C-alpha cells in the first residue's frame, strides 16, 4: 500500500508581515511636507516675536516712566518729554519706520494716530505730545495720556 500522498505535503507557511521600516515613499514625502510646514511656521512665529519685542521693551520703559511720575520723581513736562522720546525711539529704531524720523508736531500726532488707528492724538489728550510741550509751562496731564499711550503699545502695528 502506498502511503497517503497528502500526508507528505508540508503545511502552508504565510510570508512574514512587512516591516514598518523603511516606510513607503509616500510616507517619506508626507514627513518632508510636515517638516517643511513646521519649519515655515516656526520662522513665522519667530519673526512675529521679533517684531513685537521692541514694543514689549518700550512698554516696560514706559511703565518705569509712569511709575516715576506717579511717585513724584519727575514732573508732568519731564513725563511728556520722556514719553515722546520713547515713542520716537520705538518707531524709528524698533520698527524702522523712516516716516517717524522726520515727523514733528502735527505730522507726529497724525503718525501716532495712524499707528493707534484712532484720532486721540490729534483730537484728544494725545495732543500733549505736540510742540506745545516745549513751552515754559506746558499743559501736562499724564493721567489722561497714560491710557492712550498704553493702548498704543498694545494696538500698534509692528
């Protein structure tokens, strides 16, 4: 009697599962795309941070000026001078806007209005920063100017 031929066959062996490494080319392209997107996003965030940095630093200096006024260390005209000087330095050196360099009196107030998106400098308490601050006894009311300048630091477009 002949042995059963089916018994002589080996069992079916399945091939090994595909390895996860190296990934298919599509996954490589997706990873490169995500990496490029992250690098682009990081550069945009870094640029935005650098643009806002002069405003944060100027805001700290302005808080020091207002604190000195509130403590009585400086008077109203000195407050106006230091605030105006700080704003000029911010927009000339921090932002790099050459229009601020040549702006004075009404043009300076119009420039500040443009930066704050309001008319509070030409028609409001911000007019204290015009050339009238050079008079022997200027009208200095830092308490009305303070919220306006604080809003300018928050809302100005870098």
